[in-house]
C-alpha cells in the first residue's frame, strides 16, 4: 500500500496558506548563495514569485499540474523582468532530472512532509543532492509539533 498526502484543492490553496513570514529568510539565503534557486513543491508560486521580484532566478518544480497552472497565471501578471526569472516544470521531487545545478534548493512550508515514507524521503534527498553544486545549500522547512506544543503551552 502506498501512502499519499491530500492537500487543499489548488483553487483554495492560496486562501488557506496566505503566509509571508518565511519569505525574507529564503531571500536572505538566495542572495547569500548567489546562484540559481531550485524550489521543490513550488505550488502556486508563493515563494518563487517574491524571490523573482527581488532579482533571484528560480526554477520551481511541482508534481501537481493544477498548482503549476495557477502559478503560471500569477507569473503572467508580473512585469516581464520578473517573468523571465521564474521557470516552472512538472516534476516529482523524489526523482526529477534537470540539466541545471543549483546553489540553493528550498522545500518550504512542510512540503517535505508530503514524503510519507523513509524511502520517499531518501529518494528526494538523493535526487536533490545530485542537482546541487558541491557547496550548495538545502533548506527544508517542517512543522515540529512537539516544539509547537511547548511554545504554546500555558504554564
């Protein structure tokens, strides 16, 4: 039996995940690594578009074509110079093959948790490793329920 993760339907994703607090951190790392950024699980472009607005070139991959369609529609509304900085591809983060190598790979907002098995997690990490430059950086954001409980506990 293969485990699957069900995420919100693409038309509702942006309304349910209107979060911007993490963007400055990704921007800081993108500027520090000064190269092409790979975003795994680019979704509707929540991170890729703001990075592109700040002069960062991003290649975003996602396995969900409906999410990519929304991202393309949003990118089409951006100025031409921003549009040129974002490329999108339909690909599974567990086994994609790209010609490019990257200085930074980001997997924002719990997206890595879509990899429900150790096999999927290891495959994802191996695939990303093949696409990073030797000193490339991988950033993975995941929710830690234990830390959340401790930080929000009433003492």
